[in-house]
């Protein structure tokens, strides 16, 4: 299976040569997975791995959840797909109604993934200003270290160099303003102080450029690809007020932070604000099928409502609003409704806090932090321990797999974002594996695998 995959599959976010390197610290093993259940991934040789990052942050209630599977089987017997241009169907209507009730926004527009949602929101914002007689408002701003996807439009508002530099000639780069990352605190500053200082930078930029600016896009409360950069909700309140003052849209990229991941259903709710656009994906279908959605205000929708076709939002995907994906999303939302998931997550988080305590207290860890069901630790010799070796993330991921845990650091930041169905035994396995992988990586051991 591995050899066949290497011959025919181009894997994402991967330097393919590393999969075929000789065994050792430079090799990145390719693990064939045959099935998954709950928090566990199983390979063809009988080993299992705890999915500590929810398979790129998508899986909420464990793999193969019976309620979601039953909904998909039922939907498959009814309607697999129909184009959404000129047609509609029950799952997309019901899902749109539920998302509107949850977000306070309406008229859901569907795409296939997170980057698609970003593209949709950016295009809608710029087109809104064009339709309302202000076509000069067509530029965007984002936070330093922000990540919003890897299609060309999404890269324009992504500030992660490794994703963007190779495609710079294709990209119309957005401006960036200071990040409110609490790790940027100066001596004596609180996280709220950092947030207000960053907001002052946003204000200075908007004072000069608001006339050409369509929208500010941000990941509420945590910038995931920037090393799980968690910040104070004060920034969101300041940003909302500034966007109102300078007539700039606020786009909340809740692709990774939505659906309970940060402790509230949506991260921006912790600031008591409402964005002009919200982008949703990843956990939307519980980690089963690709689907994204963008919801916006009635005011934005109204600017496209016209007799003239060119004033409509002429954007589409072949599988827009696919009935199977919408039904999976409905089943996922039903799981939230059937039990108090957010309260249960708060209890699980305390359990995991205890399990992670030895890792949190490790001498090479600094900036240990948690928000909801997201944990992160920066590995840095400044904390008094051993410095991380070269290619830390790659080495750590190998050691973690050797200890039966799927964890993929971002740079020198180790993080965990597990499904919401952890019990005491799986929490202990995850925490022990994470710590053992750190110790092995700092010792520069080379785990055998296979």
C-alpha cells in the first residue's frame, strides 16, 4: 500500500522525497491506515494511533460516529447530489436555517473547503462595495501570522511565508497589522494589554487606508498556523468597533475555531460581537465530508439582489451544497443539541490539563497555554531545558507515531487538538505519548518504525 501510494499519490503539505529517504531522522514514514473508530486510527499491521490533532482539526466526535453514519446512509438512499443552481433540497435548507440561528447571520453560501470559504468571503466583500458604488474598496488586511488557506486569493491574506513565497508573482498581497498574540507581551503587560496595543496598530492603518479597504479577516481568539497564537477577546471588540467606525467589513475565519473548539460554539462569541461574514468548515461535518459555508448579513445580501445578472454573486462549485455533506453537518449539529457538548468539553479539558501537567512543567517548555479544547507548548531552550534539534517538528512527529500518537508540531510548537470524546485512558495515552516523544526528540533518538 505504501509503495503504491508513493508511486501514484501526491500527498499534501509534504516534501515527497522525505517519504522515500533512508530510515533515520530525515525520513518521514508514510503510514497506511485501514480503518478508524473513535479517537483511534488503525494501520494494516494491527497498530493503532490516537488522533491527537483530529485529522487536521476536522473530527469532533470521533471517527465513525454511529449517528453521523446513519444519517449518511439514509441520505444516500434519498438523494446523493443535485446542482444547487436552480434547484434546492431539504438538507441544504435545514442546514442553512440552523447555521443562521447559531450565528445570527443568514443566506448561507456553500463551498467545498476552508480556502473556498475564504475566497467566497473576500469576493463577496469586494463585490458588495462595488455594488454599492465604492469599487475602490477592494483591498484587504489580515493579522501578522494569519492563515486562511492556500488558493491564490486565500494566500493573499495568509502571512505564512513557506506557503506564500513560491507563489508571490501570482498573489495580490494584503497588508498585515500586528498580531495580538499574547506571547508578544512585554514585561508587565497582560494579554489584554497586548490586544489593545495591537488594536492601536490596526487603528493607525485604517486611519490612512480605510477608503481602499474592503475587509479585515482574522481567526478569532487563536491563530492556529502561527503556532496556536492565543489572544485576548479585547482585540475582537476593538476590531469590531474600528471596522464599524471606518466602514470596513469584519470577516471571522472560524474554519478551525468553530463548533466548540475554543470553548464556545464560535470563538468570536467570547467577545460578544458579530462579524459581517463568518467562514465555516473543518468540524462542520464532524470530519466526514468536505463542506464549507459563508454566512453574512442581510445588508450584504441585499446589495446583490437586483434585476441585473452582473450584480449577482456569480461564484460556484460543482458540489455546492451537496446533500450528503449537508446531511452530515446536520447530524453533527444534532449531536451538539442532544447533549451539553460545551459543558462536557470543559470537564474533559480539566481531565486533560491534569494528564498534560508533566509536559507543561517540562524544563524545555515555555508559554504553555490552553483555550477550550486546544493545548500548545513552545519548545525553547530559553525555558532552561535542552534546545530543540534541527527539523524539530519532523522528528517529533516520528517519535509521537512510534509512541502511538498522531501529533504534528507547527515549527517548535507542540499542540494537541483531540476529538471531544476522550476518556481517562485515551487522555493518559495522549499525554504520555506527547511527553515521551518530546524526551526522545530532545535526546535525538531515531525511533524504529515498520
